[in-house]
C-alpha cells in the first residue's frame, strides 16, 4: 500500500483561509469561557475538576502545549460495577468510551455509552441503568443508534430498520410500526425522532406524525398532556414552531430565524422550549434563537440574555431539557450550562465549563460534567445554586 | 496590566498573526488526515490559533510554534465528539459546498477509510505518512512514546490497506461526512 505523499499539500491548496479577525473573535469567545469557568469555581466547590481543566488554558504556564486528554487508569476500571454483564464492563473499560447520552425516566437514570476504535466493528454501544442501588446494563448492536426519552423509558433507533424500547426496569422490547395509526393524535402519544423521520410512539408502536398541509417537513416535536402537539415544522422558507390539538387543524407557525438549519424541541407539562440552531460563516454551530412557552405553544416568549449574534455568541449546543417548574436548561460548549426562566431570562449557571447531557430527574435538574478521566453527573434541587455529584450509572 | 505584560501580549498577538499567515493552510492539510474531514480540520486549527492568542506567553516560549499549534489542534480533535450530537445534523450541508468539491476520487476514498480507523492509528498514519512528519515529531504531537507510535503505524497500515481494498467502502454509512 502506498499513501499519497502530496495529500496534505493538496488539502492545503484547497483550504480557504479566513482573515485573522476570525482568530481574534474566536479567542475572545475562549476567554469568556475561561472567565465563566473560574467564576464557577468560586461559586461552587463541586466544580474542582472543571477548574483543573481550565487552568491548563491560562497564560503563564510553561512552554508546553496543553497535555493530551486524561487517559483512563486502572482506577476507572475498578469503578465499573461488578454486577454488570461482562460485555458491558468491557465497553465501559475501553479507553475511548464516552457517555454520549444520559437521561432519566420514571426515576431511573440511564447512560448510553459509545466506544469506537476496532476495525470492522468500529463502535460498540452499551446502556446502563441505575435505580437506587440497583444497576443493570446491556449492549446495543448498532453503529449509530439514536436515543429518545419517552414516558415508558428510552426508545433506541438502531438506524437499520429496528427500534427498541428500553424500559426503566431494564427490559428491552421490539417496537413495531403500524402506519398512520388511524387517529391523528392520542392523549398518551410521545413524539420521537427516528432515522425515518418524526414519529409518534403510541401503545408501544410507532405511528405516522401528523403534518400541517402547507409545511411538509416535521422535525423534533413534543406532545403536551392531553395530546396537544408542538412541533418544529418547515417549508421552503424556513423553520418554525407550530401546534395542533387534533393533528388536523394546525395553528399558524411562529417563525424561527432564517439561518436555522436544525431545531430541537423539549417540554414538561405545558412548558415547551424550542431551540433554533444555525451555522456561522466560520462553520461554527450556534444557537440562533430559543423560544419558550408556558401554555403548550399557544404563546411564545423569546429568550433574552443569550448572545446569538456577536463574537461571544453561544456555540455548539449539546442538550436541552425543560424542568417541571418550566425552567429550560441547555448546554453549550461556550457557556456550559445555561438556564432560561419561563419569562425568557437566560443566564449561565456555574457548574462546569464542559457540560454535555442535561436532564430532569424528578424535581432535580442534572447535568453531565467533565470530571477527570470520566464524566460525572451533577444534580441540583435548588435551580442550579448548589450541586451534588453522583457517578454515572455503572460506575461507583 | 503592567507595561511589560502588555508589550509581551502585543508581541504574542503579532507572532500568532505571523504564524497564522504562514502555517494555517499547511496545518489544515496535516490535520485533515487526523480528522478524516477537512472542515473538521479547519475548525480544529482555527481553535488552536485562538488558544495561541489566549496563551501567548506559552506560545512565544515554544521552540517550534507550528508544532505547538499542531499538538493543540490534535487535542482539540479529541474533544470534538462533544459537539458531534448536533454538529452532525448540519455539517454535511456545509461540507457539501465550496472548497473541497473537486478533490480526486481516490482522495475521497482515502478520507473515508481514515474515518474508519481507530483514532490513535489515524493520528499516527495521518501525521507520519500523509503529513510527512518524523516519528519523533508525531510522538510529541500526540503525547505518546515513539514506540507506541510505531506500533500504531504498523497496525494502522494493515487496517488501512484492508479498508482501501474493500470494495464495499463506498457504502460507508459515514459517507454523509464526505467532503463531497
């Protein structure tokens, strides 16, 4: 096998070079992230690991670049729960493993793990559940599964024609599809995104998602109690948020910014949040706008205090959830955790400079935060003022 | 801020600008093998320069600024997974356009194969064979001993040869991230 020695030069010849202003703008964003991290360290002792990461970025160190990412040690191996099946323990013990999605349903916390690396089977996936002191786990036989939290557990779309339901007691069931489902909307429906598009989960089966007549694309969606559907819908002109009570008659859409490329929707009770995501000229992925509703999408309030246009704009959103009290929480790479009150007021929450999954767990709000070689969960029962750590399911 | 620190800060910014003009595109070329995606490489290199601005003392003290940037960029690629959840949804629309549309097919195939290699092997193969860096410099960039890098190179060459011989590669489910 011979590899082209001119490959790097060839790419270089194609690469467009932005002006140096783009570097300066990005550096400014980085400085703000560092300030947030230091402030969070002053505010809460639980973020010691986050500070450790940030200190490596501070000027004044030696001439060495940042060290490589922390590698897992035998300490991590010893933290893997012995009660887990051997295959799951193997996945959690791999150097490359990441908890890519963590959430809670019916009082049970689930972590979905991904470890990529082996040739021919480049990624291994596993799930672990923790219910009190009980820990269970299993493997997922898929390369790019997509997980959605539903009232009865977690829907796992294996992206190859099969869909599974993982229940809070650790049972895995096949989920069938029954076409259009017969009725437009049901009171116990849950909205899910699958590889085939947006669907409703009804009575353990996937049924078609209703579509507004003049907006043929339905993306992420949420079904409020009573069966009212709030969905991201789109036509050729762009994305918006749109609601329907029966799936047949749709209200007028609330338009999102024209730059929108993707929309996320989350809800709890009648509280709903819609995040419009776009891409900047420098290819950064940023939040264009967030709107929140306390009446299941009848009226909307645009979040304020969230920088969506300037050099310090919020970039790289990762997760979003709505707490039972109507507060929306989202995570971004630039700001960590951000809370948006029902009146639209947004502010960064000092918990960690690196936060990924965020989810409601009963009345608590929990976030997965960087903590050395492997992440940990931080939960707050007072709206983000104080935080208590707990390990990811499957680890001690 | 004291006068000395201010002068040093200005010198740092000027130096980063100078190196940016001279090295940005070369670094993107080198990092593209590491990421398997030139757009991801652009992003990592841009982030490395931004960190150089914010770490100007460390950057100015570095014997080899380009090597400093390369190491930072490699580390950045290792944390990119954090953004992948939403990034994947939009990135294919972005990479489908503009700059890399006329890369030859064999380069597209090579990038697809690289994306399927384990990350550590991909880093070694990309920096040594594609970017033409000596093993010692690769070891510094990835933060591993030279012996480890050599072992990764050997395993990576075997794996890459098998992938490139695989006629089914065109069906790579990751192909949406191809620069075409």
